C-alpha cells in the first residue's frame, strides 16, 4: 500500500492570468476544481487523474500531489511535521530527493534553511524506516516543494518533471518564441474553433499554428513526452491506459484551415520542422511571406498572434509602422476576429482600432496586453462574444 493508491489532492500550477482557462480545462476533463488564484488550482482525484492532468492539460505549467499541510512557525515544528509523514510510502530507499521552498507572510522565510530542514527530516525518516545509516540517492528524482503561507507549510511532490510547456516537438527555440502553454491559453481565450479559418501572420517557430492544430485534431498536448511520476517506484503503472484514452480521442478526419506566415525564411523552416515533429504538418499551411501580403478568401476567420515587441526585436518607429500595416491587413480581412499579445502599450493607437477587451498576460515575465478585436460571427450565430 502506498499513498499513490488512495485519494489524492492534486495541485495544478498555471501562469498568472490564465488560471481560469486551466480551471475550465479541468472541468472539461470531468473534475471539480477549487480556487484559481495565485497560479494554483486544486482538485481531488486518484493517481490516474495525475497522469490525465499531465497528458491532457494544455495550459498548465506542472501538476503536483499535495502530500500534507501543517502549521510551521518554527524550524522545529517544520521538522516534526515533515518527519511525521510516511515518506517510506512515497520515496524508495535509493530515491534522490530535491527540495524547493517558497514563503509568503511567514516567520520562516530563509528558503535555503527551510529546504535543508525539510530534506533532513525526510532523510532521517527514510533511514529509520529502511534501517540505513545513509542514503545512496542513486535512483529517480523526487522533487518536493515546501510552500509556506501564513505559517502553514504545504508540502507537495512534483509529478511532471520537465515543465508542461515542453510538449516534445520543439527542437530549437527560434527568435522570441512564445510558450506553448501561453499560446494554448490565447487560443482558448479566443473564439477560434476547429471549423473556422486561422492565421498567425507572425508565426516564427510555429507555436500558435501548431497548438491550434493539436487542439483542432484533439491531440493531447502531453502525448509525446515522459512525466516524472511514470518513474515513481511505488505508483501504479497507468501511462498505457491514459495513452490509449488520448489516442482514441484524436480526430483523424477533421479538415482544418490553419496558416502561419513569417517574413523570416529560417523561422518558417523551423516551424515546418516543428509541425512535422508534432505530427500536424498535414494540417498547417506554412509560408515565408511579409504579413502585408497576407490575405484570405475566407470570412469569419480568427487571427491569434504574437508580433514583434519593441523591447526585443525592432526599433520603435519600425514597430509603429509594422503595427499600422498590420491594422490595415486585418481591416482587409472581412469579419475576422483578431487577438494580439504585445507589451507595447500604445498598440491600439498604431493598429488603428480600439480593442473590445484587453487582458493582462505575461510572456516570460514581461507584462503584456492581450488585445481582443471581435469580428462578426458566422451568419446564424449573431455577434461575436467570448465569456470568461
Ligand atoms: C515574437 S516573434 C513570433 C514568435 C512565435 N510566436 C514563436 O512562438 O516562435 C515575431 C515574428 O514576427 C516576424 N516578423 C517581423 N516582421 C514581419 C513581417 N513584416 N511579416 C511577417 N513576419 C514578420 C519575425 O520574423 C518573428 O519571427
């Protein structure tokens, strides 16, 4: 019997500003999530649900199991409550333990001391339980996090390993790529659905079109990668089951109209390579092209894009001209909805339209606006809107 066989409290970490999107994903997966603040959403489940969350969530950064919470207003109290936990049911004698700490509004704020006390308590417990005088730490890694909030320590075990933005298809980063998790959140905040045309006119290494194609074909974002919890010695081996579920859900017949354009030939080559690695090259049209020459014969399409930002890629005057020309290109697309992430605060002025909504999002710590310009809905459906 191990803790992995019973009911678990599962904590999903999401980037600031997209918690509500991740929460909706959990609801669609059949769970009842609680809270969606400060980058954390929790739900109850079993070990199979830990794997499902890792495999299916498109916007989560990582998935952890909450082992316990206990008051910890002194190092002695922290040591005692960590020692009291049945670590021998979680970590085998050769397990490699790493501890990370966070503290907010708590007496214990020296993070390296919190880490070393926690690690000592875990090691002592394991040595006692396995009758050892020292720990080899030659096996798999078990990443523990201690999070102190108002003098209460919550201790979690990471189950993802690499961050969940790593889907397994990206080979090289390209210039200023957007995180896959953020790209997926932007798509989910848009009105785009698989039956509508999609264009990213600044596609770079292809993140947005690839995420759109994965969504459109219902390919789980974590299908092609490994998770730390698959190596947990005491956990049930359920990956094959979850993998089968994911495979059955793939839509192999859907017709998608997804295009990505970029002025940089090398970026487009990279996007093609990535699309191939993600298994969606047949679903995306990628082309080297100046955004100014992009057009579409379709109506009611959706643009979701991450154009250059001043700080990173262009001079301010070039950026203003680019945004003005982008505005003209969008106006020429009849009835399209447009979504743009940029840190440039005067974006609307140069784009030439006032956004219907601006939401605050972070791209690699950089505060950005996510600008929504709604077009019309396809006939029978009335005016476009997206509720959150
Ligand atoms: C912030 S990057 C996009 C990164 C992309 N989202 C990714 O994940 O790789 C902006 C892209 O705009 C492209 N770009 C700049 N000016 C352009 C133009 N006039 N037409 C099309 N693409 C342009 C750049 O080559 C660059 O790849």
